């Protein structure tokens, strides 16, 4: 009955905005014989009406990146999304282990490698916490994104520390708002989930733009002790001066609270594990609070006399605090009292230069960073621990004598944890004609242990005995075919060897040893292939991506990662109502093959060997998708998990059941 009421409520919510948006869109389109100027819109010319030119893509790490490796507004608005992994879903090689509840940790992976080997950046500055090597993507606002750069090939290590599996760079939009611009986004679904985001932008004086926004996300949770609440605020200032000089600054703050139930307890009978009223959770009184703020300020120069060169320097400061509590303050407590703070504080500077010389592109970058991070009882302060300094340099040279022909060489030097390593690689694209080409590349890079993997203070996990960095050697080759923007076919094979990989294993607790330990495996080989297809046939669109990952000598059923995974959809996508309505309507689906299940420690934020080993069965889901643009509004309607499939990805965290999701985003001009 609850689902039926939710369905009816969602439909009632959808119809009024659709009708209102449609009427607004029609009213904003003037008839051919009514081109008379609007006197109410006539303003006296002034300097503000002639904005200065902005340096494009400020904060980009790869200005020559292929179009299909960029997620821009046109892609984002027609992709169902709440967090960054949703936007990455159509890209080949990416797969996310989810815990099934809003606000819970999303373990993004690429080609079988975990989140500690993926660099998440904003404006070229690393967001990953230096202690855990991860970043909480749930509260990160996506409404100000200008584009997302997805670097998933042999050069992924280049742009951020510990990015051998991939680098994701978020570039904020460079707004110009002579008249006030505002944006509102709202979405909701079952179990009291809602998201509200508001933003306003305006040019205060000629060349000076101020943008500010706030976001609130909340969820009641499907099971006991899984509530989530998040608040965030942000601002950005950019001052464009004559002669191609830009001064910029930004700040963001968020605070979240997430109840942590540890999943469903093994004492629950299998037939009740997906029943929110009869399932018993492992923990009824643990939770976490996160507080993070980031501050950036910098200068960029792109002078008319040297328009092919962009110089930029950015200063940054970040502080991330996680407060984990397992307290005896609920009627059904678990008998455990544990309080722990984890705080990281880092700051530094990054200088970058992009230059075009004829058919060549050169990117150079240098960064220095001071890091203080650790864990302790309540009141622990990251300022009380000894700080470590890391610095890096990287360069990329790309040569493209003609369209469809490109070669690149690149290298990166890192100094961190009393180690120095040089990573390098190269790739090439050979276009056999304007529609078909082959590509390939090789690289050798390193992943340094996180401070958590070296921290001996954990009561649950024993630390590493040495700080040796993993060495990654990657080779890939593939084919690519394009035919205008309506057709893309890409397939590639990869082979990766990792020396001294860091793994988490169970160990004997005799003698008071922790239950788990970070350890070393001699060598790990991952090989497979991934690909994607995008095809427009008149008013119909087909999209799909899939990957296979295997390791020699390891059966698929014994692997911690599904051998096969993918997603795709079939849609009707065209303009209707005389061009006023842009409608995308269809069905999308995703799947993964069976694999050996692992658990998840919410206390330590790591995947762990399962206490009760089990095989995760293969699973697939299908969703009904409707996305419509009417005027300046986008309406999203999803009927998720149509078959109400019951499945898990981590032991034992049930994934969402059938539900209806509704969202609307609206731009307001003037």
C-alpha cells in the first residue's frame, strides 16, 4: 500500500510541473509576426551589459580530452543522477559497490581496482582524504558542474596522487550573469528521501561574478538505524580583468549525520532479510558525523598577446573530520561503547601551465602539499600530529599533425612518505579514416599506501609493516568508430600487473591480534576488456557499456569482483509539441555476474572478508525512465527496480526495492 500511495503521490507531483513548464515554454516562444521589441526588457546600455571574456574551462586538467570522455550539461540533464557515480554509470569500466541506503559509502571502481586507486579532483585539486584515500561523494553538489573530465586510460595516473585506475576531474561552470540567475533542484523517492538544492549567480560589477548555493538531503532509511541528513553550502567568486587575467576564490562546507546499522544480522532468517519490519540489523546505535570545508584561491592568466598559453596558480586548504560513535543510547543496544575521531588537514599550492605550439600541446604542473592526519579519542586534533610534506611534478606532450592522428608522452614525479617514484607512459591514436581508428598505450605508475594502511592505532586492523608503493604496469589497445554525434562504438582490451599489491585479510586473534590485517600479495594480474556503444536511429537511442575483468588462476566464483558487469538503455528521444518539449522515454538496465562476497566495516570504512562467507548471486535490474525538458525546466521520473529484484552487493546490505523517484530542476533568468 505504501508503494501504491507513493506512486500516486509522485504522479500527482509530476503533472502540475509538466503542465506549468509546458505553458511557460509555449508562452516564451514568440510568433513569427510578433517580433516587436519588449519595452519592459529594454535597459540602458552600460558596462555591465558587456561582460569580459572568461578563460574557458578554468581548472581543467586535459583541454584536449575526447568529447565522449566529458560529462557536460547536455549529458547531465538527460542522465538520472543523485551523486557522481550515477553520472559515471554509462562510462565503460566503472562499477560501484553500493550499500543500498542513501548517504552510505559508494565504492567506485574501475577495471576491477578499488576506490583507493582512483583520484577524484575538483579544479585539478585532489579531493581524496589523505588518511583513508577516499572521498564521500554523497554531499558533493553537482548543480554547479560545468563538466566532468573522465580520464580512464593509461594516462590516468598523471593528474592526481594515487590515480593508476582512473582520474575524475570536476570543473565548475564559469558563469556570467549580467542579470540575476538562479537555479532550483528538488527530488524525492520512497522512505522519506528528498534533496533540495538552490543556487544564485550575478555579476556585481563588470567582470566580477558571485555565485552561492546550498543543499539539503535527508532520508528516513528503509531499515532501522539508517537515517541520513546532510547540509552543505558553497560560494564562488571570479573577477575577470582586462588583458586576460582572472582572480578566483571558492569555499564549501558540509555537515552530515548518517546512522550505521552494519547491515542485516546473520541471525535473521533468509526469507526475512529484505523485509524492513522483520529483518534485524547488526547495530542499532552507531552513527557518524562528518564535517568538511574546502577553501581555494588563485590566479589565471591568458593574455591576448599569448593566447595559446594559460598559466594558473591555486592555493588550497581542506579539513575533514569524521566522528564515529557506537554508544549505548538506544533501547536495543549492542553492548559496545566506542568513540573515535578521524581528522585530516592539508593545504598547499598547485601551479599549472597549458600551452599550444602549432600541432603540439604541452601541459606542465607542480604541486606541494602539507598533510596532517590521524585518529584518536573525541577531541583529537590533526594539528597535534607530525606533518608530512609531499610534492609532485608532471608533464604531458601531445602531438597531432592532423585530425585523427595523435601521439603523447607523459611522466610524473612524486615525493611522498620518504619515497621518490617516477611514473611514465605514452599512447597513440591512428585514424584509418574519418570514422574509424585504433588506439593503444602503456604506462608504469605507483600507488602509495594511505595513512590508514600505515596507522598502527586501529583495534580492528593491523597496519602494514612497510610503506613500499604498489607498482602498476598497464597496457591497453582498442578500436573506435564514430559517425557524427549520433554514433559511437568503442572496445578496448587491457592487461594490468600490480607488484606488491596491498590487500586486507583475516587473521587469527590469538595473542590479542586485531581480527584483520593489511598485508602484501606477491603480484596481481588483471586483464579483460570493456566497451560502449551509442546509437541514434531517428527518434530512438540505444546506449550501453559493459566490461569483463579476470585474473589468471582465479575462478570467477572465487573473485572479489564480478567478472561481467554493464548497463544500458533503449529510449525514444526527440522533440515534440512543435519543438517545445524534448522527451527521453525508455527503459534502462544494469547487471553483474556472481562473485565472492565481502563485508564492509563502517567503523574503519574498508571492505573486509565476510564473517559468514557467501557467494553473491548474479543480478540485474530494469528501470523505467522519463526525462523531459520544457523551457528552462528538466523533469525526471524513474520507476526503479521494476521487477522488485532482491539482491545485495556487500554482505549483508539489501539493495533498494522497487520505488518511484521524481525530480525537477529549473533555471530562472532575471
